[in-house]
C-alpha cells in the first residue's frame, strides 16, 4: 500500500510543484522487485511514447485532424464536429521590446476573402479565433509607428499559429509612440499569477497556465518560480511525509534506522525534488528558451484534451510561442536521476536505475498533465474567470 501512496505523491508533485518528488530510486527498486509490474509499466510507457506519432500517422492517412473517429464520447454527451478552423495570435512590440496597446491588426486572406481587423489589447496581445484555413498574412499598424507585415503563411485546419517578433518600427519624422509596460514587467506578472494559484487555496499549483496567450517568462522569472516551488512550506511537509513512509518500510536500508536514518532519507528526498525542479524547470528552460509551464487547453472533446495532455510531456511551448520537443523536461529527468546516484546508498546506484528513473518521471509527467487538464482548474480559486485555456 505504501508504494502506491508514494508513487501517487511523486506523480502529483511532478506537474504541480507542490508535493516534493518521491525518490526515483525507491520506485525503480520496487519496479525491479516485481516482474509483472515492470512489464505493465513498460507497456504503459511505450503506449505513451508511441501514441503521438501513431496518431499523427493515422490522421495523415485518414484525413482526420481531430483523430476522434471510432472512439465514442461518454454516454449522453453531445458529439462536437471536428475542428475546421484555426487561430492566429501574437504580441505587438516596439523596437525596444515594449508592448503596444491599441495597434490595428489586420488578418488578410490572399485568396481575396474579406479581411478581419482588431485592436491589440493592454498587453499588446491579439488573437483571431475561428480563422478559415488558407494562405494568409497579418498587417499591423500603430499611431506614429511604421507597418509590420508577417509575410504570407499557410494555415491548416486546427492550427494554433503564433506570430513571433511582431515589432513596429518608429515612423520617420514622428516620435508619438504609445507604450504600455515592457516584457520584464509582463514576465514578473506571470510569476505573481502563478504564485497565487493554490489548489483549495492551500496546495501550490504553480506550473499551470490557464491563459493560453500568456507571454513567456524570462530566465530570472523561471528561476524565481522554481526556487519558490522547492522552498514552499508544503514542499517541506511533503518531504517529511515521504521520508516517514520510507523509514517505516525500511526503504534504502543503507541509510539505517532511527533519527539519523530519517534525516538521511529526508535530505535525499529534498535533494531529489530541488535538483529535478531546478534543472527541468529553470536551468534547461533558460538555456533552451522553453516554457516550463503546462498550458491548459480546456476546450474540445475529452479525447482530444487527453491526447494533448499526454503529448505535453514530450512537446512544450518555446519562448517564441512555437511548439517544440520538450527537451528541458526529458533531459532534466535523466540528469536529475544521474545526479541522485551521488548521494544514494551504494546498493541503490547504477546506470539502469538512472534510465528507469527517467522513464518513471516521464510517464508520471504525462499522467499529471491529465490531472491538470481535467481536475485542478476547478479546484484552484484564484484564477480569473476569463482564463479558460485555448480560445
């Protein structure tokens, strides 16, 4: 029973950042002790790793972007049509990187269809939802500013296209520029929003973003958020609970018994959590310019949302707004597992343990994203009503 509790706690912390990580070495050890469990776990991990490419191949072959054919929705649930439109978004900036409110943004279809126009918001953001796929371009103008032309791009059904580097030059002979805020201020605001998010008002839910168009965080903010995650009082309580379970079950007997053994288990558990969080959510995301947050989708069929949540363990959003392989989390999982061999008892170390730890963390991350997508939004009170995921 204790192994199931520990595995659940580890999975919970991995995505939310409020319960410290249970030792990967302990999980791997129990994995090795049960041949059946190991076989089932490897099958589950293989299904997660292969699900996304197989789904993409099936969609290409069948022409089914939503990938929902053949799997019925829950009984009595209304069936939604497959997505036939797309969206285009971006943030309008000036040459100094400051956001521009009130810029005129026009979406033009090169096929001759009527253009759509809107005004950039207070954070310089704009979003065109329900866009008919085709060849398009975006033109942005501002008072006293030059003109931005995105150039022609092709939009497919279901695409979420983010235009990066929407920068308006200063118009010659004019210095009348209206600027609201800057990127550092917006990044700091994202940290404040994250730190206010607590499940049931108590448990931190720092790494869930419910604003689909939230601006990226800078390196400074990524480190701030990771540090707060590992120093939150709830994190220390979680470490103590984990160490208590390990002491009770004599996990890692090399640590011994009594108060000294508990202290060593507590230290190792906290080191696992802190190292994994700093590498996977701060260091690598800063170096690779990737966003460590999970962006809540909240719309579409149950199956499409579930697939999105699972794929988010392998695909993340770059700071440029584009989707890219989640190198930060994947490499961070294995790096943290390797470092843990420096302070675990000699009998628990080894290359195979590091590999197994990485696979456990990756599978756990996918499961945690499902919890984020379907449960945590309704249990987190300090989320603006307008922050409902993908528009």
